């Protein structure tokens, strides 16, 4: 079990609150950093490791305050080496840190809501794969073999960019991540969806591309439109059916919807039941 936190307190108090609610320790903790802007934070990563969690850095090439049009972060510029000094410094720091680190570069690339989508910001087909492979080569040259590369599309939907067009190849991907949410009726375009409705089509599509281990890198359910506790029971049963899924990272934020496991007492109790009953396997190299 893992958790993604928008902000990680210096004393890890938010992480500890989540663990108390879940009745279990988070073995993987997702944090978010801006590619090209944020420096390697060895102090934070070390605090997480001392707590017993492996960090997963979501590395997003943008300034989150500036929307979709950000030509400085165009994928062709990344592939062409515009950020190489930054990437080399980051790779050297990761290598020096020395512990296992999951790196999730530019996730949900098959959508169109971030400037690293091939449908916006002047990006063209093939640019994502080129940028990914270029950065992977920078880390390989630095000897940063402790970094595990997580390729993480959004759960596929009608109109999404086909995954085959975005997959960089087995030599540069260590783990497949999938982001998927039951939005319920929180949005004008959304409806209540089961675990299989959210993840089933994507799992089948991924298996046509690769047999790399799968991690649900962001997952959560809203409350509106259905019974969240019942959804969670279905979620844990779905994990048991899909043995290719090695674990999950719960997106525990009150953001577009209240995704938190303790948005209700029933949801919290069901989540705690699920993580106590389900013995999750872990991805290769996962050694807290």
C-alpha cells in the first residue's frame, strides 16, 4: 500500500495521519516535483526512507501556475537537450543518494490536460517517447541504476491518445503505472464507475504492450453518486483478481473531490479492512 500526498510536512505528520486512518504503514509514498525547477531533495527522501517508505517522485515538466501553453517545457526541447545540465545534476544527486527511488516522469501523457501532452503546447507525435528516452540515457550515463522508471498513463477513455504511440520501450521502463479515479457525479461529464470500468480496458491495453509489473500510481474514489465503502470493497476484490497489479498508491487529497480514505467513517473502516486483508506483492527492487 502506498499514498500520494500533495505536500509532505517536515515531520511527516500528514503521512502519519493517513497511516493511523488506514491502520497500516505506507510502504510507498508519492511526492510531486517540477522538472526543470525543483532540485533533488535528498533530505526529504531520506526522511521517508527512515520512516520505512520508498519514495516515488512524480516529475512534472511545467510551472503549475501557467497552464497548458508553456513552450519552455515543450517535449522537443527536453529531447533536444535544453534541460541536460539540470537532468545531469538531478541524476548525479540520485546516484549519490543511492537508495531505490521510483521516478514517474510526465504522467497521464495520454490525456490533454498537461503541457507535456502531444496534443498541446506545440508538441508533436513521437515527442514524448523521444523526451523519455533522452532523459533515461542521461540517468544511465550518470550510473543512477537505483532509479526505477515508472511509465504512467491515465486510465484510457474515449478520445485518449493510444498507449502504443507513447510507450518508450521495455529497455527504458521498469514499471507501468496507471492513474484512475471513480469521479462519481462530481463532474458534469462523470458518472459512478466500478473498479473494472475504471481500470479493465487499460490493463488489457497495457498487456498488449508489455508484461512489466503494474502499479496503480494514483487511485481514489469520490463520495458523490454512490457508496464509497462499497466501491472500496470492489476495489480490493479487483486487486485480488488482477495479479499483475503489484500494489497501489492512494491519492489522499480533498481536491477536485474528497478522495481521502476517511471522507466517511464507513470508507475509512473499509479501507483499513482491505489493506489488512490483502497481502500486496511489491515491484522489483522495492526494499524499504
